C-alpha cells in the first residue's frame, strides 16, 4: 500500500533534483558534502521515476535532500531549495517559510 502523505509529484521531485544539480556551487558545500548530495539526488530521481512510483520511497529521499539543505548547506540559495523540498513533502519544515 502506497503512502500518500507526500504533497508533491514525481515531476516536482525531478525538478528539484535538476535545480540542485544546476546550482550545486551555490549551496555552500565542500566536496564531500557535494558528493553526498549528488548521491541523494540520484536516489531521489530513481525513486521518482520508478514504475510504479513508491511514494514512501520518494518521501524518504526528499527528506534526505531536505536534511542536507537545512543542516549542512549554507549557500545563498540553500534555504529556498530546502523550502522547495518541504513543499514537496508537505510538512512545511524548511528554512524560510516554515
């Protein structure tokens, strides 16, 4: 049985992943943290493109991305990306607009 608690769609997740890849240099991460983020991006993309999509797996992966954006990243756009992840998850726990 799929968990329907995630508010965003697979397209939202893929859009966030593309934005994170495009802006990785603006997130204030060191090389190790960037590698960790890229690994989680790949897992989130895989979860969002699975057939059928397992909403619980997508939520776990987006939560991992949000954790890194809230707790590790400190670049100029990290707060906006964290808020986007929070919007996708649907619980409102981001950095700016929570």
